[in-house]
C-alpha cells in the first residue's frame, strides 16, 4: 500500500485531567510525544481539570472559547486539535464545529501511530481491525464529511486509509473477516512456537514502556541493526532472534510492542497476539528508561512506567521471572540504588551489558 507523503500538520493538544492528583505535566508531555510520533508539529498545548463533564464537548465552554480564539488568531495554520480523552463521535463533531478544524482524540491518535508503524501483513490486519472497532460507534461523525473534516492526514492513515463508503453492516462484515484472518495467522504462529519448544531453547521476551529502548537492547544483545527510533510505537511487529550467551548456551529472544498508560482497549484486543510472546516466555526483560526522573505526586516517571507495565503483565498472566533492565544509564545525573533483580545498562555506551548477560544465564539455567 502506498503511503501519502503529507507535509507535517500543525496541531494543538489538550490534556484533560479528570480528577485532582492526575499527573498534569506527565499527561501534557505524553500527548505531545504521541503527536510527535504521528509526525505532527505541536504549536500549542492546553489543559483542563474537568470536574463536571460537559456532555456535548467534555471541555468547559470557557476552555472551548479560549482554544477557539487561539486557533483563530494564531499565525500558524492549525490543522488538527488533539484531545487527550476518549471522545464520542458527537463530542468530536461538536468540537470540530466550534474550532472549525479537525478534532481527534487520544484513541484515534494512537491508532494512527500504530497504522503508520504496521509493516507485516498481520500488523496491518490488526491495525485495520482496531480502526474498524474505533469507527463503528462513530460512523455518523465520519460519513459525509469533506474538506478540513475529511479523511486525509492524521487519524485516517495506514491500512484504514480508504474511501469512507461505510455502513454498519459492511463494517461488521469486514471485522468478522479480519478476525478470521488474524486467527489463522495466530494459529500458524502457535505452530511455529511449538517447533521452538521442541528445540528446548528457553524463551526471553523484551517488554516495557514504549520508547524505553527495547529494540536498541535487542540490537545490542544479538549484534544486529534492527530498526529502532526515538518515537512511541516505532516498531509494532514482534522481532525474534537467537541469542548466544556463551558456554554453549542459547536462547530465543523476542521484542514486543511497547506499553503505554491508558492503552486503548481496541488495541489491547487487536494486538493481543503480539503480547502472547510475553505470556509464553521463560524470562521477561522489563526495559525501563531510568532517565525519566521527573516526579509528580511522590512518584518518579520511570516508577510510574514500571507500575503500568507490571499491571498489564500481571493481567496477561505473564511469568514472574522478570529482570528489570534500567536503560539509558548514560543520561543519569547521580547515583542510583540497584536492587537484586535489577541491572543498570546503557545500550549507547554498552555499560552493564556483560552483567545483564550473566544475569540472564543465572535466571534461565538455574542449577
């Protein structure tokens, strides 16, 4: 499928806090980083702490007016407003009318990033299913739109970038077909996995928050040059390699899709097969960006990332045999306490890699 070569769209992002104590700075940073990962140019960020929801727009009338005035007077042409909240179709439509620009929500933005990163047939099918699950309750919003509310640009790229001649029956039929195709690929993968089991090689899965450096660590361990980028969800397809640990010891190591707080449920379902590698693994390398030391509400950002990932891993039923790999040691400004099940590394300087390999061997080949 050919990708549209579009110039960067200018975006305004709006972080929405639904309760007191929400990590406001973290929310703004994350939605801005997501926008960057979608190749958007963030011109301005806003936030609102919502106490009483406006059912029509989520945002209060005063905040809507403030954002509208900014868009109308801004020297830059604003293409899209991104609201860091799961909007209904009618809320999106109402905000689009108020701002006179395209509006997408957090879910739509993440799906767009996934769509751009999908390379394999399976990943593209999974993205298309996620897009359909997202579109289904919002058909009235997307049908019959044109011009600045049309399907071009962020929000409708990748495998789902088709002419919106949609109705519920057609969409549901397509979703059924997609699920069958994904299930078939899943069965084929399970057969491949059984062959791996026959080989008696232990299995390792790289897991962690997106952009923690999982792909870079895989490159370092297997001495390859697998694609890695400083963006959220830069890689979506699972990558599996043989890892040589020395002393005639080997393992199978797989990189998985990155986690993120409040991952849209459409993507948890659609990408469940990519996370199965974590469930079946004998050892998890939980990769963490240790340089994220900004603190909110008594919790450092990297600590929050660890908590979010562990919650999802526990929910998946993944093994408790986990090593915490504290990556990006080269960016630390001071000393740090390392616990027994933790290893401090830098994929950039190769610090701690030999120690990590020894720890892997200890965990996989216990006598």
